[in-house]
């Protein structure tokens, strides 16, 4: 009887271990699928988010544009290509969490033939080293929620800092996890607050990207995503 109990125990442990291994493999495969889907070289989902963001940027492309959290420089370069008369600056903290660097950004811009109109520099999205109203347009995509250099969990101050450097009459468009209340609270209230601060136009689209994110990737790539845009 004791032997049978031990055998049953070993069999149950083996089943549990097998189930855990299978779940781990499935989770790893799913995350790999999501990474490939969003990669510009794979499913290109990042590019679709960039296009959605820029389609809502009410700007004719004259003057200076700031890309906050430029990463590898992909959005900055896309802006330079869409707005050939613009001067684009990309800033990023390049903390090492992501495999990006200023040198990589500069090389990517050179390869795309727009290095003369795009510049990159180290910067903190929570404390931008630019004077008030320095840019005609400001964009950012999936960056604000990553900023760790502010106290508290709310990322509203990062949005307000980005708006600080937009010129009066300038445009902005931001994609982030705006629908996550732990990060941004009530977005309807936040939009009202931004309007009351004197911004000419503020618009918000919840569930941004739901139309083009593949159904299998939506739990990760579209959960909580929103698009905030307007004119200062």
C-alpha cells in the first residue's frame, strides 16, 4: 500500500511537472508570436500603430517635431519620411532595458537616407531638457507607462511634461496604456482637465488599434491602449 501511494505521488508530480512545462512552452511561444507580430520586420504591428498615430497628428510638417522615447528611432524616421520639410529630434533614456542605443538610431536614420533631418539625444521623458513651447509637434508611442523617474504610479505628469514643450497652436499625438486606470485614472476626467488647462483641442480614442491588432495578440498588444491627440 505504501508503495502504491508513492507511485501515485510520483505519477501526480510528473503530471504536474509536465503540465507546467507545457504551459511554460505555450506562454513562451505566445510571447514570441506577439514580439514577431509587433516587430517592424515581422508582422509590422508597430508600423500600424505609428501610422494610426500620425494620421491623427494635425500637422502640415513645417518646423520641428519631437519624438519622446524614440527607442531604435523607427518612429522618428517615419516622421521624417512623412514630413520631408520637418526637423525631427528623438529623445530616449536608453537605460539598457531595451536593446536600443543612440548609435543604433543614428545608423538607422543614415540607412533610411534621412540622417540630415533627424537628430537623437539622451533625455528623460519626465524632465525634458527643452524650453516651454519648443516644438511644433510632439509624438510618443508606448513610452509614458515605462517612465520610472517620477514619484507615484500615475503617468499623467509625463503627459503634461510632453505638452509643456508643444508650441501654442502646435499638435500632439500619443499612444500609450491610457485605458489602465492604475496609470492614468479616469481618462474622461483627465481629458476634461487638459481642456480646462487651455488646450485648444483634446481628443481621446480608447481601445486604439483594436481594428488592426490580430485577435490572438489582442490580450497583450491592445489591452488598455488608447490614443490621445489634439492641438495646444
